[in-house]
């Protein structure tokens, strides 16, 4: 909104020229989102408490989590509120890529809200059935992949980290591939949300990384120098990434151990889907497996556990997802969280290093 209304007045007020710079608007979006999250956080938490929107802890979960029962959930609303207000103020409304990512975030956020509502209000610990959730996610992801192909410069080529000139053109298969990336990332993020501060910390790290990647991919000079795909207009997503990262910092203020509020599916599904969509938008679908290595490990731990148990009746991990395995081994929750953050930072550095190793 500020860009649309103030930048055209640059001939009258020269200072408004700063609004054309992505770096300035990304900084503005970050500060706005952080302040909003810190400001509205207590009010939203108090409202959730008043409405008795408390977390229902699964009986099969770790015993240490029983004491968390009743802690307000749906805290992802804090981040989403801060994100959307910030984006309305600082985004370029002509950016198709930004609208597409916001579309996924809103749709998955609504899906997560319904899931949370069934869990905390209707006291159904399983929420929406897996089939219903996946069907809704794939429909939204399919629309998203189609929108990218139809209305942006995105192509169907698949690029590989560490390999400079090797690409595969997926053709019509790119849309189902993009759907898998978006849905898979959303659900992997949802599985990661199990310890105080764990998911939001990884989201912050991931969004900072993608903020840099979107900026580079949207700049023709940098893209050519680094030999990465140039995607016209995708640089505007740096504003989105900055807003999410800052909103995450604000949420972490309340979600750090011991958590005053949990993110809930309304946040994990929405922001996980946004990360997957960013990977598609920047042609970093496979690089996402490195950047989001924690998400991959958490999802794989669940799949391995389920498949191995069905086949042998035994378990590979003491409990899945992976962070619960370490809990069951006696590691303190805060130590697991911080160590996972450290690993996420290392993976982000490795991912960024691939830009010069191709």
C-alpha cells in the first residue's frame, strides 16, 4: 500500500524514492511484523485462554507433555496477523508471485484453523481426517503450481544443487511435482511442531535463507553471476520472507520454553506451505531438502517408524517424530530445540554455499 501510494509521488517528494528498493521495504516489513507480533501477542493469548482454546495433548505422546495440556494453541494467528498487515503495508501489489504465496498461506492457514478448532473446541485430538486434509492441500497446491506456470516466468525445469549445467525438463509433470513439494513441506513442518520454540526457530532460519535466495533469483545480474535461474519479479518475495522471519521472532517471545502459547496447525500448515511455495517460486525445489533438512528428517522418521512397525511390529525410534525420540532418551526439551536450530543454521549455510559450487 505504501509503495502504491507513496512511490508515484517521488517527483514531488524525492525521499519517497526509497520505496522502490526491495531492501528498504523488506526492512520495513520486518520491523512492522515484529512490532505487531509483540503488540497483539498478549491480547490474542488472553483471548485464546478466555475461550478455552487449550492444547489437547495426545495420550500416546511423551509424559512430560501432559503438563502442557490447556496451554493456548492457535498461536499461529499471531504470526499470520502480523504477516498480513505488514504485507498490506509494504508489498508491491503488482507482484503476482507474492499474491500466489499469500494465497497458499491463507488457504493452508484456514485449513489449519479448522483442524485446530476440531481439536481444541470439539475435543477431537485427531482433528480433520488425514484424507480430508491431504485432499484440500493437494487442491490448493495444484492451483498454485498452475498459477505459477500460467502467470509468471516460471518454467518446468528442475535444477540440481552442486550441478551447474544439469537440468531436467519435467514438462507437464512439473505441476504434480510442485504439488508434492508444497504439500510435503507443509506436513513436514506440521510434524516438526512438537517442542517449545522448535518450529518457529527453524522457520525463521529458513525464511532468512529464502529471503536471500528470492532477492538473488529476482536480480538478473546476480542470477547470471551465480548461474541460478532468473525469475522475473520473484525478488519481491524477499519482503514476504522478511515479514515472516520477523513475525516469527515476535512469536518466539511467547513460544520460547516454557511456552505461553503453541503455534497450532493454523500456523504450521500455513507457513510450511509458504516455504514449499517459495522453493517452487525460486526454482529451489531440490535445494529445499538441504535448507529444510530438519523437516525432511522429521518426516522420514515418521514414515520409517510406521512402515517398520507394520512390517516387524517393532520400532526404530523410541517415538516419532524425531524430536520425541531424543526426548524419550532423556534430553531436556530446550537442549533438543537449540541443537536442532544449530543444525538448521548449518544446513542453511551449506545450501547457500551451493550457489558458488555449481
